[in-house]
């Protein structure tokens, strides 16, 4: 399926998708939606960021649209279980966005907030209830909810629910739902317990899977540059001007951010185009063709827009913004090193993004070397100082800064030949620094700051992404 129109979803749903600027189904959506629309059970192997929420939400909404009966009091027609409050909130937001033209009663039942409101929400019955398992059971035990009216049961991030100790709660919940239900289960991995749970609660399920691209990580030279947010545009243009870039894919977190980067690059004389959800299909195709043919060397993309990008010869992936979903990092850098080639992935990390970096390193089980230099400088190009706080000190004619023995050149250029590949992270969670291409001199603690980059203070590095507002979409 290459468009949402081909699924035969209700018009009210496709209209909402157009408003959301969804054009092409992601692979998990293309596989799941037609199967789920037949009413059968599905087990899906997919991670967050693959579009799995719409993969189950759209067929469910379609089912409700086709049979708009009033739910009975204290029941729900669709029950979605998810491991965390944040994820539950995001799932409900998605149902509401895609179902905005349907008249549906929806609510959230999560822990950590008073129950009264949730009990009231349930009173008149709901079409869709998204819940964390513990709170859901509490509501059932208090007779605020009966599960006898559940037509569709979704278990999202089943493996995470297992890790969080919810498996017994889930078994209890499932036992209270009618056996004549449709069950959709999604999990990023399939440990034995989840396979057993699936065997117990799904009937002849169809299996859908999107293969993770994690296998390429080791082949890619990865580096991180710690810098001020404000320095990013100049450092990017410096990299693009001085490195041997064949094709560069630059990732930003937002569409707006992508457009801003294009403008900044154009100002410094670098041709670049953006591809994201606000661009028409025609524009996207034109830009992609130009990138493929080498007419544009630099493409700025958001994660979702990059999904369909299937271009060989991307020498550099640059994370202008670090993704708040660590799996997205793996997907992004997998755009280089395609077809067995090696590639370079450079990540900018501002102070606010330090928690995201920590999560990424935990996921890939590597410490990404930190560097302030770039590889493969073209002959004749100066070893320019990256921007940022460049003008806070005077540089001499050789680009060396005056001052107390600041030796920017003590850091060897990243060789780009694999020597400085990311190292296995030992003792993860400790203060980073073992991944540097060279130990920082204790006598010169602000060595990095001297070239315009700022490492976040240790305090910042222990902040969770949730603290940094990373949980929201
Ligand atoms: P999920 O994996 O469900 O958390 O989705 C990740 C992000 O992708 C969410 O922000 C969705 O709104 C967005 N998204 C999902 N499917 C599509 C699509 N087909 N086109 C554009 N964006 C999408």
C-alpha cells in the first residue's frame, strides 16, 4: 500500500489523516492495517517511532465508525494497555487526532493522578479507554469498570510491560475480557514470556514485523560534538564545507527546525533542501530525485520524512538535533553505511540534549567519541574554529587562540578510518569522557569550551529525558 486511500478506511478517518499530513503509510502500517481490518488477531514486532500507534488505531477507529453503537455504562469497547503514563497519553492523543471527525467517547486511566475523574469518565461508558495495567485493575476492583464489553484489546509495548512487572496484571485483565474479541499485540522484542502470553491470549495471530536497522551501527564512524545550541548553524556549514561530503542527510527534530537550517545554510552559500511533512508529495519527490541524482548534496529531514528515503551514497548523517527516541538514532545513522558501505555519523549535542545522548549510548551499548574536529579536511582548507564562542577570544593568524596555553591542536583530527570507532561502553551511566579521542587535560578543563563547544556539566548529564520534556511528541 502506498497511500492511505487504498486501505478503504472511512472517509472521516482519511480526512483526518490528510489534515495530519500523513501521506504514505509506514511499513508497519502498510502490513498491519489491512490485516487488522479483517478482524483477526495480530502480533506486531515494531518499536516506537515506526508509526505503530496508527497501525492499530486506524483499523480500530474504522471498526467503531462502521458500527457506531453507544457503549454501555461502565464499559469500554476498545481497551488499550500501555506500560507508561506518557505513552498512554500519546496513544490517546493519536486516537483523538485520527478520530476527530468521529463522535467517540475516549478517556485515559493512568496511575499517579486521582481516580475520581477517571471513575466519572467511565460512568456513561467509553468507546476507547487507554490505560496502564495497575490503574485499570484498581478501577475494575472498585466496580468503576466492567471489561465484559471489550471488543478490541490492544497490548502496546508488551515487552516493556513485562520488564515493568505488569505481566500478572495483564493476565488478570485479559481473563476478564470476552473471549470473542480482537487482540492486537505489539512488542519491540519477543522474549519467551511474551511469546507465551501471545500464545495464550491471541487466536491464530498473523505476524507483522519491521526489521530493526540496528545491525549497521558498528560499521559507522560515530562522533558527537558538544556545542551551544546557537553554534549549530555555523558548525554545520563548517562541516559541509570542509569535509569530504558525498551526500549529507541532516536530521532535525521539527519541520520548522528543518526549514531554519535550510535558510542558514543558504545564507552561508550552501545549497540545501528540506523534506518534511509540510511539503507536498510533488515537492518531496522533486527534492528526493535531486538528492539521488547528486544535484543537491545536503538534505535536511525530520525522522518521519526520512523513512521513505532510500538513497545510496550518503557519506554523512548529521544529527543537528539529537532524537528524543533513542531508536530513531539507529534508524537515522543507518541511512549511511547502506549496501555495505561505511559512513560517518556526527551528532550535535547541546546542553539540553545530554539526556538524549545518554539514552542513545545505553541503547547502542557504545560510548560515542566526542570530538571537536572533523575528518578528511579538504586540502587547503584551514583548520577553522567552529563558531559559537569564537569571538570571545582573539585568534592569531594561524587560527590559534591567544591565552593560557589553549591547545586546540592537541586533539588529533578524527581519522575517519575506524581508529576512533565508538568504544564499548563500560560502566555505563558514569560520567562520560572515556569515549573521547583523547583524554582531557586536567590542567585545562575547559579545553573544549576554548574552541566553542560546551560539555554539559555532570549535573545536566544525569537529567532524564522526561525532565527535559522529551516524552512529548
Ligand atoms: P509511533 O511509532 O506510533 O509513536 O509514531 C511516531 C511518529 O510518527 C508520531 O509522531 C506519528 O504522528 C508519526 N506518524 C505515524 N505514521 C505516520 C505517517 N504515515 N506519516 C507521517 N507521520 C506519521
